[in-house]
C-alpha cells in the first residue's frame, strides 16, 4: 500500500497519466471493511482485558470503577479458580502427549503406506472432526454412565485425546506425504538399517509437524468447553469455572487470567512465526 | 520376513489411535443409540425395550427448540458467508506481504476462551453497559430497548464466535487461484463483474462449502451463546440436551434428542452436498 504514494503525482498537478486504477479504489473500500471486522473481533477481547484492571470492590465486575492493578496481585486468591487452572493444564498436558503419540502413528501410516482400511480410517477421522461437540460429549457421557465410570479429570482427558487425535494425524500426514524419499534411500545406501534411518533421518524431518499437531491439540484441550462440560462431573477446568461463575458474577481474576493466557498465546504465535521465517531464510 | 513386516507396519501404527477412536468415538454413539431406546430412571436403572416413544416424545416436546436451532444455524451461516467473503477476498488478493498478519488478526479471538469472549459480549451489550447506557441517556434509544435476550443477540454471538471458521477456508480457496486465470478472463473482454462471477466465484465455492460445514454444524448445536446472550424465548436444542443430561439425568429422552439432532444435521449436510455436487464434497473431505 505504500508503493502507490511514490508513483502518484502531487494533487496540484493536472496529471492525465495518473488515471486511478479501479481495482485499487475497490481495494481501499475492502481494506476499511476488513479492519472494521477485525475491530469487531477485537472488541470483546479489549473489554476483557480492560475489566481485569477494574478497581471493583468484590466479585461484581460489571461497571467501570477506575484503573487498578490490584487483581494482578491477587491472582491466586480464589482456591477453586487456581484448582481449575491446574486441572486445565494437567488435562491439556496429558491429552497433548497421548494424542501426539497416537495421532502421529496414524498420520505416519496414512502418509507413508497404502493399506486396506486406510479409507475407513480417513472417514472415521473426518467424522470425528465434523461431528458436533454436543453429540460427542453426550454420547461419551452415555458410555461412561453405562460403564459406571466415575467422571473426573481422567474421563475429560480420554475425551480430549479422542477429539485431538484426528487433528494431529492430519497435520503429520500432510508432512509425511511431501517428504523427500530420496533422503531415506541415501541413508539406506550408506548402510543404515531401517530402524536407524527412521530415527536419524525420517523422524527429525517430521518432528516439526508432530510439534505443530501437538500444539493444536493443546490449544483445543485448554479451550474446550462443551465436551468437557459433559465428561467432567464435579471436576472444574478453567472454562467450566467461568461457566459456573456466570450466575454469581465473574471474579476479576478470571479477566486477569484470560488476559495472561491471551498474552502468552499471542507471544508464542508471534515468536514461532518469526522463527520459522528466519529458518526459511537461512 | 521383511515384506511381512512392511505389511503389518501400518496396522501397528494405526492400531492404538484407531482403537481409541473406536472405543471413545464410535462405541459411545452405539451406546447412546441404545440408551435412546430404553426405559427407566437413573435410580432403578434402564432397560432396553425398543422404546421408540422417546423419539416421538422428544420431538413433540422440543420441536420448537429444534427448529429454532436450525433456523439460527442457517441465518448465522448465511450472515457469515456475506460477512467473510469480502474479508477473505481482500486478504487473498490485496494482502501482499502482510497476508499472514491479517489472518493472525482474524484468529485473535481463538486466544481467548470461547465462554469468556461470549461473556465479554454480554458485558458490552447489557442494558447498563457501555453501548446502550449512553445511547439511552442521549435519548437516541427508548429506555425499554434491549439487545440481550433477543434472537439478534444469539445469532450475532454465533456469527462472532465462528467467523474465523468461514474466513479461513474461503481464503485458502481464493489464495489458490492463479492470477493469470483472472487476467485471461480480462484479456478475453470479461468485465470485472463477469470475471468475478464466472471465474473467481466458482473457484471459491469449495472453500465456501467447507466453511458452511465448519460453521453450520457447531452453530446449530451450540448452547453457550443462547445461554449467555439469550433468554427463554431463544432457547436452543443444545440447552435442552445439556439440561436433560446434566441436570435432570433423563438419559433416554436426552439421548433421543441428541441423536435426532445429529440425524437432522447429517441429512442437512448431505442434502446440501448433493445439491452442490459430490465432487466438491470429496475434495473438501480429502483435505
């Protein structure tokens, strides 16, 4: 968008050559529109951040009472909230590791081999991604109730692994499919056994895809509400705590934690993008 | 020996994850189907009796909520196609070097918990909130004007929460269009409007289709937006199912409702897929 300003003559000059291109004016309108949409998307986030700095007396955090940092100093004051955050982190960590391992297996097999049943596997994964969370959550609850299984962090983790596997598998499959097989052949020519070839050559190449699949699984798990709502029983995760608090009023600490999670997430995304760009340039 | 190993390898790799999906995705569906045909209560237990009445009861009692959910889902999806297409178009064709930055900005809501950002909207839209209060004080709005509790609030919430799911696939489809194809259309004397209609739009359609799938299903089965932003006038089927399962523990009716919802959504998606042509569906599914 900076280039046209260089080419444009000063407005005083009657320049017949500088006929404005229609595409650019249309672009300008669309540009404003896109920024309006982005502003709409950002508005509730800004409100959330703002109310974390609100100088309220107690839990009631609806009207603006002036700027204060006090809630940042009282982050761990509510035991239930702290417990919920710990539960969220534990569940997300466990489900990331398990779905990372299982999803990588599926993704590698689908990307590398053609075997009977691969079509069915793809179909099941597509179904698991496309199914409404409400149906997945309620059917899992039906299963757990029929089996008389106590609901808690374990059942939530089981559920989160279930919906994360397909996402990891798809990310890994894409990487395996575009893998340059000649590198592996070179290793084999140099006398490496298939086992050594896999761990020394293939695995390091697909590792970034495994990591991004696991990152996706972590993000899906930590923010999940609907499936968790059905499978948690009395255990609370961070989203479940917020949900439970809507009736009695959301404590400002929730806004602060929301802000911190937002900040860490954005920072992480920006840093990893910059690093991958630098990696490509090298 | 080696050959046999190679034949077994993919199955060994798929087995653990495949079993997990079988036990915790496919089997629960069967359990729920069976539960939806049972009679009894949570204390004395359920027995399978092939009780189809659960379905007719569920449908006759909650038809309003079911239809409302589908209507909200369709409206939110259509609104999102209209809202998202220009955004995806601009980023794909005018984004230049900053494309990924704009996409990142579109994804910003995903860094805040789904429940929290919906509650944040309630804070903005409430009667004493920063939006309505000043307008009412200035006399621009009547004192009894509300946004919260209306269908508008619920649909707007759905549209807000699922917007990135529409922008992304449409963007991917538009981004893939070779600019030379559009230039060729212009060289063959197509007006900008014609080249948009005859070249860009058909090529963007698979993206729109994927977006519709990603928006319509979660939007019409959602219960967070209607619970936080709506009222008893806007109750969606998800709220009913959630309450039946978790509060009244009326598992058979709840299962019947949940299954009905899935069946209706599946039929809707397949009907839509047929209308669009199966080839596009396979392309989307294969992605």
